[in-house]
């Protein structure tokens, strides 16, 4: 089964503002032919361009690698006269250095004896070799340092990117997959650049060895080149299959991350339903599939090594036979050069092997690179684009005008809803589960992009307001409580720009009947409430969320089932506090329990996504219409 992820990067993103995901200049890359490793190279180049990075940082390490290759060529070239001099017991240093320089070289402190000449030349070879190693070490460290920086920038940009995505996209993807992509895939990408550096060093070494081989015997060097087309043809075929396996592994890993996230978030439900075995089996299937794909890819990566060894042996034996039959030892400059020739040839083949292994490792990360590129594709990300007008408060009214909306194409959850919310009044929106109440609030907060000309604030389309100012002007308490693994204090003041004193915080806690509970804790306001606030009871978490809304003190208040997890006695205390808080403010209350909305200025009844009727509590009961029936249903329970 062949899969390929076709990623089209049409716009560069902006992550400096949440209001409007910045559109950068379109990136156009000419797609080259699918030559060896070129797909990986161009996808990597795209990814780096999207985070304002490039591959130019390889210029300095590349230059150092070239100088290292020159040093290697010099040291290997000096081996032949050194060995020949030891055999002949006659070493001419000037003749040795003339092999590469082509001119007489004036040596400092020339030795006067044979042993001195041997030690002198050996020392030079060692110094050149040490310099080569130092240059290669510096090149590797430069790449490693830049790699860490690039991965840090990439993770930050992806994290910023997540915060610009629309809620619709996040709902589809799931937190597990997104978290795995951010943490694991970027970490895997960190192996690309060192492997590219290894391939660069190996390539420069091959060129240096080839230069030495041409100097020693150009005829044998040309024969040696026969192996290159064969080797790269095999490498290209194998790496193509490695890339395909990598893409499939990437998809399976994403599924695994999502399963883990879902399971860890639903442990109580799984245990209560005795579904541990089924969940383990589900994860095991994905894990086994991933392992099988990884094994298939590893087989191909390992196969390259064995192919290299066989080719190296064949080339070596063929060259020995050809040398003896065609040239003979006497046709060479000397036996020492023949010995050095095969030694350099062995080093060259080893460098070719290293190049192939490094490039195979790069190809094995194609799937991760493609998945990361998908995050920078603007299509189907559900961006909610804000305007430039600043929202401060509701001056007259909020208007819903013929609002229709669907989360999925063709499935509407709101059907032409129209009604007004007056300034300074409490408007309650009621209806059975699934009637569209929370969807209205989500659209008002711009978590999902509403159709144009459907929601207005003081006659202005809500889409014209900037996201930041619109949300800053709202205090929201949702039935889905969002708390961080942090202190009570930090959870209370989260997102509040103004400075708050301990007196302000204590007053908010008193209003929601949490002051004495917090005071009794050993660390008080600094107490860590654990993951999602699980060290608190459900009612305490709800009241903490309400206290946070009190501290924000925005003009527009939204309570989405704000008292759903609170007992009747505490509910009365909260209602009194809410009554104080809502004075001179525009308030929207979403409620199932009709006991919480008796004093609302207006009640809006929704049914299956449609507006049914509106009025105050007494008026609606007196009409004995749909609201009356809805009320009687609750009373009879």
C-alpha cells in the first residue's frame, strides 16, 4: 500500500497575533525530479522557510568540511612517498611535497638523516590529520548548536500556530495528535541536520580520496568510478521505499498519540465501564502496526549497509585483478603507491557507505517533515479572522439576525435564529439539550466563525471587532471548567490584565463561598490544585471559575450552566453574588434548571436549533405556549 502526503504550502503564517493569522508572501518552490534525497531536501527547505530559517548556516560547516577534506587529501597523498622512502631507505622530502604542490618547497628546519626525515614527514601527516579532525569537530558542533536553536524556534512557532487555529480544526484533530506532533516530531527532526552534516563530510571526503586516487593512478581511479552509478541507483530505490514507510509510520504514530490522550482523559469512564481490555487491545493494534512498519523501514535502512559491504568487496577484488592483469605493479610509480592506493580506496568506499547511511536516515524522517508541513498549510484550519474595531462594552444591544450555523457541512445546528439582548438586562437562553444554546455562546465568543451579517453589537457586525478586545470585554463561566495545574491564585487571575490585591481575591472568594476553604489550606492561595483542578470537588472548581469571572469584572457576562455542579444551598449564595455582579451589566445566562432564571428580564426558548418564543418568566407562563410545556416538564420531574 503506497501512501504519499502531498503538502501544498500556499501561505506563510503569522503567529504574532491571534486576531488575524498573518498571511505571508506565498512560497513557490520549483519541484525537482524525484532524484535521490531531493524530496526530503525540498520539503525540509520549505519547512525552514516557513519559520524564517534557512540552510545557509551549512555554509560555514560546509567550508570547514571542505578544508578538512583538503587536509585529508594532503595527509593521504604524503603517505605514498613516506612508505616508499621507508622501503627504499631513501626519503626526499622535497620530492614528497612536490607531489601535490608542483614546485620546490623550502622546508623549515630540514632534517639531515633518514630517520629524521621519516619522523619529520610523519609529524606533518599527524598535524594535518589533527587539523582535519579539529575542523570536522568544529563543523559538527556548529550544526548541533544551530539544530537546537532551529528546533526551539520550530516548537515555538508550532505552539503559536496552534493558538491561531479555529476550534473546528482542533475538534477534528484532537489534543493527543497535536501534542505528539509538537513534542516528538520536532525532536525527531533534530536528527536531520546532524545526518545532513555527516553526509556533507562524507561527500567531501569522497572527493578528497578521489583526488588522491587520480594522482596516484588515473586509470584505476576511472575504473573505480564504475561503482558509483550502481551504488546510487540502488540507494535511490531503497530510500524511495523508506520515505513511503516513513509517511505511514507518521500516520500510525498520530493515531497512537490520540488514543493515549483520549484514554488518559477518560480513565474514570473506562474503569467504570470495565473497558480496560478493549482499550489495551485498541492501542496494541496501533502499536503493532507501527512496529511492523518501523521494522519494514529498518530492514531497508540496514539493507543499505550490507549492499555497501558487498559492493566494496567486489570493487576491491576487481581492481586488484585489473591492476595485475592490465597494468602490473611495474606500471605504477612503485609498490608503495599501489599499497596506498588501495588503502585510500578503502577509506573512500567507507565514506560512500557513511554518506548512504546518513541520507537513508534523513529519508526515514520524511513522514515527520510532511506532517509538520501540514500544520503550516492554511487550508481547512478554521481560522476566525477578527477585524480592527475595538470592542469595549454593549452600548445598546446584541442582535442575532437570521443566524444559521453548522459544525459539519450539510448538518445545521442553528436555523435562522433571531432575537435581541438589551444592554444592562439579564437574558436567559433555555431549551433542551442539543437545542443550540452553547453554540450561540461559542459564536458570540468567536470560537467558531459565524456567517457575515448574522451577529451584531450596537449595529456593528461582530466580525469587525478584534478578537482580543471582544474576548477581553467578556467574563465567561462555562459548564466545561478550565483550570491549570497551578496555584489557586494563578488560576484566579489568569487572563486578567489589571493588578489585583489579596483583598480583591479574598472578596471574590467570599462571594462564591470559597474563602474559608482556601484559608484552611496549608498553602492558602498558593495551593496547587493539580491537573485540571482535580484536587478540588466539582462544586469547588465551578465556584473557582465563577470567582475568576468576578475578578475580571467585564461589562458583558456569560454564564453557561454556571451553577450546574453546585448544591441548592450554595446555589442561593451564588445567585445572590451573581445578582450583585450583574448590576448595570449585560448578562447572558444559559440554564437547564429554570429555578435560576426567574428574575431574568427576558427568556429566549430554543428548540432543535430554532427560535421558539421569548418574554419574561411570568409572560411566558401566562401564554401557556412551548415554554409553559417545557416548564411543566421540569416541574413534574
